[in-house]
């Protein structure tokens, strides 16, 4: 029987008194959201065997003030703890264990964290904590109020994240056999990691999907490229008519929650976008207004809310790129894969306005992958996972061998362990966590037509022998295979606070026009070792 993770809500009251040496900790309610079929916001009672032991820690500016492990009492939901400190800025963590060996080994079954907690005498503090299962996909409490796919999710300096654009309405298309058309949305939302919910913010100036987003130095978010509508399942798995490509960018201001249109952006799809320094933007490759992949790398400067550039600030990469990956380290960007030319040359480095061919000795055309994902490892190398390869006859379906390790320090490219068959996908969600020791891959599509989404979660751990031999499918502590609650691809994803957030995506839907729809589903992944 497949087991699922759950999201827990926990209410906590801290009681102060005239002599605040022994305030009480009251677990006033504890419930789990259901995971039957799809995520549910409704809670169910937590059974006693899941939380037999609770561990409370409180960390402040001077270090850890409280670290106590005690049997739980789910009948009274109350713990009596001595000398809980009074003060500001606490990070409060509650770990839950099923049994004594797990508690002794520190292998939490559930975990919840709250930051910037204030405890005061003669006051009752109520906290609504998000309780998640470490190393397992869990349901968020509430997704966006409409489905989105091929949107962007950008972490903000204040700990929240901005979900912007994407396609919502999907219908059958006569552009090609089996094609679908997705209409882009203007909607955007703010994700709050403390409540695990989305709230609408200002609308984009125009419908936008398939774009790229970047956080500016001043906390604003810039989105560049994309289109008013996308065609799914054609010669390019995701495409747009040249007339639908957007020639304007959009800039979101966190102070007002509103977007402003920004002129001067090149029309692009399948491009990469990076910020270098405070104000310089790098737009590399992509499909341009002619409908063809371009070899241009465009340098833009954000000045007084306008993007400025010139021909002298455009660099020719030599080989056109689209659907590639941009690996950034400080002010250096490495462009990997996505080469659309007769003889792909391998990665390129962009630094100080110049392009340098890297051409690692182990490079061959099979590493020229498109629409994959990447995550940085602790040793400075990159895991490049998933995606397609391209031949003279067009794209080839994803294969298990689309898995590489690239070492920029000495320009080496190595084969990583083969992916599980069900995780050989394009458009996966890939992120590194636990200080770069672990890379997570999930979701994506197993075919070129984007009609077979995946729910598989792969966890590559650079510290284990198992990961060096094979990319292991995620399992729970009891050895059960774990998946997303629904197969989907084209999700928006980011590391937000302690969790990886997977929002929306394209799902198969029998009752939907064209057989597919955009999902409102949002799921979380809490890594054991944190960010």
C-alpha cells in the first residue's frame, strides 16, 4: 500500500506569568490534511503512534536555549516545561518521533519550524506551525486559486515567493496532430511559507507563459520572454507562434504588489536569464521572433525602470542555443546544452563580456541535452539531470542516460548514474538541498508530446554509495516508494524557506478539453538536512 506524507497544523500557546520561569507549552490542536487522491486542506486527527515523542528546540541570537525530548500526551495536548525563556527572535522547532529508537537517532517522523517567535510573560502566544514529513513530498495547505503550468516561482528576500504567469486554459489545437494550445494568464500570487498558502497580488501587464524570472538587487522581480499562448506537442515540445512572443518585460515591486511594463526586452522562448552585478541582465539564446533558435547573448542594463542595450553589448555565441541551462557562479555563467547547430561544441563560459569555449575532453553530442534540470553540489560541480537529445531528424525521447556531472574547476564532464526509467523526463523540477549534498528530481514528461507526466521523485545523495551506483527513487523510512500525489510536468518550483515548493503543472484530465489541464496542486518537500 502506497503511503503518503501529510501536512500538520499545530497550535501552540506559551503562557507567561509574573515570575516567567515555568511557562507552559500547550498543544491546543493537532491535525493532518488528507492525501487520498489529491491534496486536501481539511484535517484529520493525528493518531498516537505517529507522535509518541516530541522534541522542542528554541534557538536565539546567543545560541540554543531549549532542547528537550519528552513523551507526548495526545489526550491532553499539554507539555509542562521548565524555564522556557522570554524574549524576541526565537526559532522554534518541534520534531515528532514514532518510537524511542527514532528519537535517540534523531530521525524525525514529523517536523515544524517557526521563526521570529516572541515569548512574553503574562501573554498567550498562539502559533500555527506547518508540520511536514522530512524527505517526503507533502501537501501544501492551499494552492493558487487557478491552475498554472510553465509559470515561475521566485523566492523573495523576506522569505516569501512570487508565482507569476503560466498557462491556465488548455484546448485542442489544429497546429499539428495531437497538439494542445494553452492560453497564458496575467495572474500572480504571493506564497507564504509560514501558512503554506497563496494570495493574489497584482496582475501582469499582459498574459505571459514560458518566461524566465530573476530577482533584482533591490528586491523587485523581473520576468523576460515567454508568449501569450503556447503550443504543446509539436516539433518543439513547447512552442509559440512568432507573433505571440512578447517583446516587453515586466517588473514586480514588493512595496506596491504591482507590475510595471518594461520596454527593451528581446522576444525569446527557451532562453536563459541571469543577473550579473546589481543591474546587468544576461539573456542567452532561445527562440526569437523569427521562430528559430538564436546564437545571440544579449547584455541589458536596468536603468530607471527601463532595459537598455545596444549592438555593441550583444555577443555572438557561435552556435545557437535554446532549451539550455545556465549555471551561474557569481558573475560567471556557464551555458550547457541546447546547441542547435551542425557540430555542438560543448559548454561555454560567459565572463566579463566575453564568451569562452570550454570543450571538455569527455564531451560528445549525447551530452547536448535540452529541457533538463540542474543542481549545484557541495564540491562545486553540477548535476545535470533529465532532458532530451537532438539528431538531424529532430528530438529524441528522454532516456535514462541523460544524467551528467560537470566540474567547472577542471572542465570535466562525467556520466552520472543512470536515471530510473520513470524519471527519464524533460521539464523536470531539479534543485539541490542539504548544503549541496543532495539533488532532488521530480515531475516532468516522459515523452515528446507531453502526454505522459511523471510523479516519480529521485533523490541523489552525493554522500552515499547507492547514489554513486544508481539514482535511487525516493522511499520513506519504512521502505515504501513515495511519489507526488499526481503526475505532472511544467511545474513552478523553488527552495522557499525550509521547503522545496512544487506549484501547479500540466496534468492529464479526462474531462478537460484536449485531455489536459493546468493544476492548482502545490506540494512541499522538506529535506532532512535543511537548505
